[in-house]
C-alpha cells in the first residue's frame, strides 16, 4: 500500500496522482489551522504525474480546489478501518 496511483476526473479532465506513504505522512503532519490551503496545494503538486502538472496548476487557481483534490486523494488512499473501543472489565483495572 505504500504507493498507489489514482486518476481523478475533475471538470471533465482526467488527472493522475501517485500517492506514497511518505507524501501522505508529510501532508498530514504539515496541515494545521494556518496552512491548510498551502499544504493541500503542495500535496497535489507533489503527487500529480508530470504530464498533468499544467492542467493541475490551472485547476488550483480556483478557490479551495487544492483542498478538494487533496481530500479526494486522501479518502482514496487511506484504508477504512473498523475500530471498536471496548471498555476494560473492572476486574482488570488497576
């Protein structure tokens, strides 16, 4: 799972992105309240395949396009885990 390529259809254009675990982790670590737009923009530009860079640059001029594209990539890349938190029985608690 460390590297996956996705093709997104955006406004009737198909753009391909290759997401790696390192790029995913860097994006997640870079996002905070003050730089969501810049982090999303950088993530998109770092993962788009070379042939689609110019088309992506044009799309990224639209408000919040980078955030929308990054969100779609993250949803596709990150597996959905079934996590259930169970209480510890009182006899085991210390």
